[in-house]
C-alpha cells in the first residue's frame, strides 16, 4: 500500500511539472504571433474555468477524480485556449484595420459566437460515446473524456463572456497607463 501511494505521488508530481511546462509552452506559442506579453494571459484565463468545468462534470456524474482525470485536465488546457484565441485574433485583426476597440469586440462576439460554440459542442459530442460506454475495457478512459468534455463546455460559456470583458479592461488599463505617463497630453 505504501509503495502504491509513493508511485501515485511521483505520478502526480510529474504530471504537475508537465502541466506547468505545458502552460509555459502555450504562453510562448501565443506570445510570439500575438507580439504581446499580456494577451496570452488573457487567452489563458479560460484554463482555470476549464478545470472547474472538469471537476463539476465529475461531481455531476458522481465520479471520483483520478490520475486519468488529471491527464484529461492537462489536455484540456490546450483545447480550451482555442476559443479565446479565436476571439482575440478576430479583435486584433479588426483593430489593426482601423476599427475601434469597442466595435471590434462587439463584432467579434457576434461573428465568432457560432463557430466557438459549435467547435465546443462538437468536441463534447465526440467524447460522449466514451463517457457513456459501459464496457470494462473502456472504463479507464471515461474520467479523461469527462474532464475534457465538461471542461470544454464550461470554459466556452465563460469564455464567450469573459474574454471580451477582459479585453476591454486591458484596453482601459493601457489608456490609463498612457495618460499617467503623459503620452496622452502631447
């Protein structure tokens, strides 16, 4: 029993290190094309909501979190970032074309709503057969699929509201910083 606990602790420690490394890689891969240090953080704010969704899905179905659930949560981090990235990229392109920030965010919410929602729903629907599987051979995959499906659905709902609001907050902070530094007075 003690050896099993030690092995589980080592696995969780390795998983934690891998998760932190994956988060760093996601940040780096986002920061380079966006040419921003702040926007990747905005995009990655969906990850904690994905984790909450994964835990809620386990609670709703009465399943315990397992090591495989944690693997699903690590995979979820990369999947959840997609919705936020689509929204931020749309806003960036339209602001670069001369559209006001507020209008670009409103239009992004309108135009990207359906693609973001459909992507998330099809991801969850694709995992549904695994979640509903009753065979003994597939039972070990259910926690991982449940983490992914529940996390994607919950994070999508939050992302569609939070990312545009976060973008407006970042824009306000940027303008405030410019006013304080005196660039606005020129």
